[in-house]
């Protein structure tokens, strides 16, 4: 059985240029395809770098039944990089270990990994949903995908009260 069998996952790409049709979404399809290959039921959406749009997309995905929301993009230090600010108010319990792990995995490749501000955590409600912000870099997303399927399966099992 795949680690994410039947898990409902929403992938949200945050990009002004991609949402305006000026650039292809390079990371959303990679995330969606690989998580689906791991057994997840995946939905995708694309929003501009705006707090209200990002927060609305995340909240909407959770209201529609997503147990995991993975965002890609908007985690840097540019003026329009606001994904962490949009995500933070939705989190009841931060999980700093997830972004720490993901940054650590790629630190040897580039010191600019230290500029990623992505966050992760669990929302309120029963049973709660997991939100993870990833950078908009294909390399960072591919690296994250090496650990995300098992990590997501374990986290959701814990949210559902299973033993760890």
C-alpha cells in the first residue's frame, strides 16, 4: 500500500506571474504528480502572492476536506513573498521541525536555503490539517518530496490519534 493512500492533499502554487499566465507553474505539477503517485488524492490551485488569496485558498482546501495543504512559492524575502504571513494565523500548533529538516537537507547545495521562511503546523479543529510551505524552487520541491510522503502519512496518523 502506498504511504498516502486516500489522503486528501491540496497543492497551492503561490506566484504572481504564474497566476497571471506569464510563466508556467514549475513546482505545483511536480508536487501534485508525485504525491498522487504516492497514493494521495490531490487537488491543485494557483494564486497570486497576496495574503488574502493565499489564506482563502488554504482555508478553502481544508473546508473541502484536505488533510494536508502544501504550498509552493512565496517563502523568500522579496516584498511580495507573503506565504508564511498568510499561513501563520491558520496554525494552532507550529511544527518548526518540518521546515528545519527541509532547509537542512539542502544547506550543502546553496547557502541561500537560509533565506527560506517557510513554516509548517497543524490547524485547529478535529482532527486538524497539516500545512507546509515549500519554496517555489523545483530543486527544493524535489528534495522535499524525498521525505514528504512518509512524513505526511505519519503526521496525519498522529492527528487521527494513532500510536507513534
